[in-house]
């Protein structure tokens, strides 16, 4: 069946409204090991999520084939499923006729280059990294990936939308050794253009990060001013992003549920959800329900302006949808999540922030973040590594300590904000952040 035929057949079977969400994706990955091709994986996926609406209830089925008999069976199952739903919350499908911002699709040029050229790029990158220092013994990983996706949404209310993107990702991880101590650095580049992959930056950032960790010692237990590297701050924001979701609020899984219009963070904190943000790589013009995406300050100068809403959660809270209804998986239900969620930059460089600390810790890596946090309470305890800061300068590396705190308290105690959000980020971003004080468990 065609997508339109699926919709027509669903209506014939008694559904009030039918929607199809077709996802075509491709991922090609090249991995080297000691200069030789270790693996070359190609994945092509096609799937269609079908939603059926009846009496305000919505059910879902998923298929990877459009063969007539399989679709017929799925549609009949969909009708049965929607009749069994007893949830009190009403569901909706979006009508056609909305106005969408015009943003060009992100189109990579990687198809203009041969596989051999891509392997050669990785081999040259590996050689340059190994040549930096004899302490660099090998690359733990040296990988290049191409990603493309096309989404098409059609429904019986006249909606017919399409969006697509493609880009490359290159990641390297040099392993360094000095005596009985080892460490691993990491650097990555997400780029729509193969010929503009920043190989020189990858060499410098990955080797600097690895070599700087050699000789790492321990930190004494106590409370310290903490500077979070932008990548770590981004991980923390991403781990707690669900606190801004209308789904979390509806399920009483965020303390922000009833705080719209109230001050929740420090006056210097503004958190944007901006699908069209210049430094973001992917710029969606509509969400997975077809609702136009829009720019909004979720938190502005510490005040919670809004939560992120799908059609369902907006109806529950008697407000407008915000264009944030997305599918965490292509075959799953819609939930309210961010487009490009980020902490608005300040006006200081990372070095200027570090210079403001007499004695503290600069955290460059955290492990087990999702296992060590509670998004409802905001508490977190994560294994960390980084550097001591002494008299405004980076001092000795430190490792194997635990950083503990509370996300909501922390966001009320951010003293300084950097101006260094990563270019071409995907989904979530933060600049460097200085926190007044956090508990550190070391030795």
C-alpha cells in the first residue's frame, strides 16, 4: 500500500482520523584499528508508525513493510487497540493549514567522496595523532560516520510534511601511557561537509586532553567552587532536560509542574528552546505531530516561562502546544522534548572563568551520569575527573572523585557563564559554567 492508501483504509475500518509517520534513515560507519580498516557497517532502515484516533483515544502500530496483507492486519489490530484504551487524557491529530518557517534542509556532501578517500582521511588523522608524542601508544577509537534521515508525515486531516537532514561525525580517542598510568582523550567533529572536517582541531583537542591527564592525583573531600567544562555542563543539562517536559509535569515527575510564572533559577539563567538557533546543526520546522516549531525562552532570567508541550500535554494543562511533540523512537508514542535546548551564553571565556577561582576544581569528565541522578528530586552523584584550580590557573589533574549536588540548587548558584557553546551541536548545549560550591568526595 502507499501511505495515502493506508490512511484511506484506516478510515474505512472505522477510525476517525489516521496518521502515517514514515522514517527512512541510513548510517554508514568506518572504523580503523592501527591504520587498517577494522569495520565498515552500513545500515538502511525504513519504518512507518501508524496512529489511529477514535473517541479521543490514540493507538499506535509500527511496520517495516508496506505489503498489503501485512498492513491490513496491522490496521485491524490498530482499531482493536484503540477501543481498549481507557486513559482519561484526550489525544489529538494536527490539522493542515499552519504556517511553517522556511529553513533549508541540511544536506551533506559526503556522497561526493569515495570510501577510499574517507579511509585515507582517518589514516592521516591517526598518523598525525600518533606523531604528537611517544606517550601516545595507540588510538582506542578512530571512527567516521555518515547519517541521513528523511521524515514524512501524512494524516487524514490534510497534513503532508517532509523534513530531512544528513551530516558526518568523526570521533578519535588517543590512548596515552606513562609508566603504569594510562589515560584516554577524546575529540569529535560533527560536520555536514566532508571536506571541512576539522582534522587539525581533532588532533590537538584529543591529544591535549589525553596527555593532560597523566600524573593525575586525588582531591581531598570537601566543598569547592566548581567549573564545569562546556561538554560536562551539556551532559548535565541533557540529563535533567525532562524536568521541562509537559509529560513529566503531567505524571508529577518534575517539581516544575506547577511553577510556570515563578522564579526557579538564578537571575543569570536563561534557557532557550530554539529550533532555528544558528549554532545548532539540525533545525526542525515542525515536530513529529506536524505542529510548527517555535523559539521560546523556557526559563528567562530565572523565571519559568513555560514547559515544553505536545498536543496531548498542552490540552491537559489548557495551554498551547509548543512544537515539542517528538517520538523518542520511530515506533513509539509522542512525548514532549526539546528541539535545541541550551543555556544562553554569558560574556566570559573559559579561561576568564577559571581565572576567577582561587582554589577549586575544573571538571572535564563525568561517568555514570544517568545512573547517578534523580530527575524528580534533582539530586546527582557522579564519578568525575578534571583538574585542580590554584590561583586562577589549571593545576594538577585529579581523578576518581564523586561530585554531588542538586540540579535545582545548582542552577540557583551559577556564578559565571561562558561564551563558548559548541558550534553545530545537536539537541542540547551549554557553555562553561562556574558553580559557587559543590560537594566533592575524594580522599
